[in-house]
């Protein structure tokens, strides 16, 4: 690539402006994590250069400033617990967690520190991540206290009119009117406990402190093995909207001049005229279906270590399982129970998820419960196979029915035969491919072959594209005594950008907390396609695209053919569990025309693409450029101060570095002769509109030489180079290059690396 090649301006990964990178400050790599002796050695080396007591009076204040930064970095990284929190939350997170009100401080949360001191670094990391997850769930749940859905069907079927032969269609301005409605609502409520109902039991032996401590230990073990139950109350109402009219006859009196006899004046004749009209009445919701019920669910952990009756047989079989009880009183009373458990016949293999449920639709002496069985097995990293069977509504055999119902001599449940809630038996078999989950790719060592690095870069790029697309599909066969169907579903993210189906996350997330806001990203569109083909070649399909339009808001546009409903265009809106759906019927099933269906699919998507690429994305790029320019202006104002601090650090470390380089020279080892850092014209990338002559290229020979340890110079690729001690950022938010000239075994060599590349000297090719 020539020197005149350009790239677009972008923000490179960096910590907050006023926050040090502790690893870079001590000259240590993040991966692999440094050991305690390496941290102490780096700290001891820097102490020789920056300890205030070893500096002249005119440099003592500067040395004190840099020494405090180095000491804070050392105190954080040498403590395994603080280092864990630093890797997740950054320096501000460490200060907050060890403050007086933090989890590890002396406040209310500080009581936990006694219990976590004995944990190993791995155990502490798991404990702290779980604490972050709990905080995240609390934050997200505080925003979503309830969930609701409103669906309002709109009938605009008179918009399209077919010709008599069905070959042509005409589009008119429709008479829009509501056709159906559905409102659903559910919320979670605390499940009542025996202690809450009966009150806390007061001890009489006076040894409250010891008992409370023992009770706290048992409660912690109990909470780890057995999660609290959840109570969900749900209600809904749905039905069609009828537009009624009233027939009426209106009577009018017409006054006309009639003929008159000779010699008489004309007279006015009055005639009556009747006219029939239809007077529209207020729309009515006819035959509404009302649902009201509640669900209690509970997830069980490892029951073997639980004290009490739940830790004994047969309750131990509930280990690693989930149960739920669903009771409804409307539209008719019924109860459904279910249990799901993971079973691994072969240790180390993918487990089976076995599901069993039973539904009591009637009194047990009238009909047996409906039974459903299912199993799911992971067959690869992303694919799952499943099978489920439901018995449907059953009847007791005639002898048993006579025994349970002595008054019924015929042994036939006539009421059940006429019931509207009968369910047919069904069998479902299918395969599901889930979207690939985004994972961090560990970088290769810097001394690997270029060919392997290229292959790794291609692998990482393909992985990134697969994660961004989040492709998924589903194939399912449904069979009932009356009908069979093949169901196919497909979904993926269209266009580049942030996925629309990304889960809502709070500021506190177990995947890491970053003090600087993430850069604005364009939004992709989640495309979901669903098709259902029956044995009699009946077809039903739906195509829907969903886009994230706000932090928690999503909007969707879809079109589908759904049986008797006909061809409908659907507009949806959702935010934090609340959803509004507006299906607009374009034409009925009997009046369907495939040209209309094709137009209903293509025209909305063409309109969306025009808006997305003609307005939304250019606007986002413009906002992005303004944000980067504003951020760059702020960072430029800090350059003089950062430059002065770097100059002081170089002056403080110069004497020690020169001594170490002299020893390397005497041993014919690695000697740094020159090093430069900045936005350079000879780099591989240039930003259009920015001239490298306007930016200073700084001399970092002393800071780079200070990183030489035992004849080697290693700067990991994940290290922010402008955070190294003695460095500063001369060109904020621009691609910079570090150039190093060094002498090894009497020969001169040269190496350079960008901000996202690492350096390892001497290079393997220079060892020959």
C-alpha cells in the first residue's frame, strides 16, 4: 500500500482520559497475566528512577507525582482481588468497591470481605462476577416491572379490488376500520413465604448472635442450592370488533305546485317520500375471550448439599431442574404442571433436557389429565434436536368412567364431547440452529509466522462476520390426527451494525464495564422469516424486520399471509417488555392476488432501504464526525500538560536507563538507539483531511529503552502505547506508529508497529 493511501477517522480503543493503564504504567502485559514476582520486579525497577528521596530538589515534586501513580498501580495489581476488579471495572471501579460504601470497603457491604479473604483468585472472580450479574438484574428489573402487549387489527381489505376474471387489480383509498383487538398484561409479585405469613420465630435461649451467624451460613448455602420461587400473574382479553348498523326509513315531505281549475288560484300539493338508510352504531367487542391466571416457577440447584427435607430422597431428584405450576380461572378453570431436568447418561457429553407436563382441564373423575413429553439434545455447538408429544384431550375407558361416575349409565361423557376446549394429540420433531455467540478471540504471539498470522486474521474476520449476522434457522414437522405441516423458520441480521435483538443490559454487566461511552454504531435489521406448509398445500408465511431505534426501543415492519385473516401488513413497537402491534389487513384470503403479495413485500422494504441509506446512516455518520471532532478538540487541549509530564518522566528515568543500556552494550545485547512515536506520513494508513506535518512526532528513545528487560523488548498488542510511562498522545484519535531502531550483536535493525500491533525485539529473523 502506498504512502498516499487514506483511511477514515476512527477512535481507537483507549481508557478514559484521566485514568492510567496500570499494566502499561508498569510495563507489564495483560495476556498472559503477570505473576507476583514480575509485578514486584517492575515496581522495584521503577522505584530506582522515581522515588522522591533519590531525586534532586527541583525534580522531587514531579517524582512524587509519578511515584504515586506507580505505587497505586502496584498496589492494585499485586492484590489478586483488586486486579480482578480492575480488569472488569477499571481503576474507578476499584476505588468505588474499596470505598467506605463499597462492597469491599468498611460500609454495610464491607462485612462480606471477611468471607472472601479466604477465596482463591479464581473463586473470587466467580463470586465478583455473580455479584455484578445480580446488580445487572436488579438494574434491568427496576426498569421492567411489568409486561404488556396490545394488538389492534385494522381492516383495510377494500383497498384492493380484483377484476371479474381475477387477472387485474385496482387500488382505492381504503375505509379503515378496526377488526380485532387483544390486550395482554402480566407482572411478577413476591411469592409469600412461611416467615412472611407467620412472622419471624423469636428464640428463647438467648444465644441469638451465634444462632444468627449459623442461620446466615445456612441461608447462604440454601440460596446457592435453591433459588427463590417466582409468581407471575397474567390477564388478557381478546376478540373481534363488530361494526353494526341500524336500518331506518326516513320520511320526507315534498312540496310541489299542482294544477288548478279555471278561476281558482294554484294550490300546493304535499306528497310523502320514504327513503331507507343505514345508521352506523358504536363499534362493539363481541364474544370477548378473557384469560386470568397465575404461574409459580422455581429453579432448583444442587439439592444434595441442602439441609432439611429438601436435601433428602426423593427431593434430591429435583437437582438442576425447573418446575412450574400454571393455574387459570378464566375462560375456564384448569391447572398445568411442568418439570424440566437435564440428564447426562454419558459424563462429558451433551446432556438431554427432558420435559414433562400435565394439564388438568376438567375434574379428575371426568377426564384424565393431558400429558405432554419432550426431549431436547444438543447435537453440535449451535444445533439442537427436539421431539415432543402431547396426548390431547382423553376420556376414561367406559368401565373406569362408570366406576368414577355412577350416575352415568351410558358411560359416555356427553359434556366433554361438546366442549370447546378439546385438544387434539400432536407430535413435533425438529432441529434448531441458534445464533453464534460473540466470543473474544485471543491474539497470537508476536513472534509467530506472518503466514499463520494472516490465516488467524482471516479466521477472526470470518468469526466476526458470523457473530454479526447471528444466523439461525429451524425446521419442524407437526402432525395431528387431522392435519400435518412442515414449518421452516430463518433469521439473520441484515446490513452492518448493532444487532436489533441484542439483549438489554445495564451499566453493570458481567462482560466488563468501560468508563468511556462506546462509539455510536449503525443499527442492523433483524430479519425473521416463517413459513408453514400443510399436507393439502395450504400456505402461511410471515416476513418481519425489526430495527433498534432507541436504547430500549425497537420497531418492526412485516407482511404475512395467515389463513382466514388474509394478507396483512404489520407494524410493531416494543420497549422494555411493552409491545404494541398493529396488523393491517390488505386483502382477504378469498380475494388474494400474488402480485399484491409481492408488492406488499417489496415496496415496504424498498422504502425502508431508501430511508436507512439515504437519511438515517448519513445522519449517524455526520453525528459521529461531530462527536469525534469534539472529543479530539478536548484531547488536544490536554497535550501540553501530557507532554510536560512525559518530559519530566523521561528526565527522571534517563540516568537509570543509560546505565542499563551501557550494560547491554557491554554484553553485546539489545541497545535501543532511537525510537519515535506519532502520526507519520510514512505509515500505512492516513486519514483524509489530516496532514501529518501538523502533528508532532515525539522522541521516545528513553521510555522504550526503559522497557528492555533481560535483553528483550516486549510491548503487547493490547497495550495502549500512549499510556506507557514517558509517552503521551501527540495525535489524539488518529492512527499512530511506533518506530524503533536498535542494535543487537553489533548489527543495526529496525521495526515499526501501529497502535493495534505489538513489538517483540530482537525479532526472530534478526537472531540469525
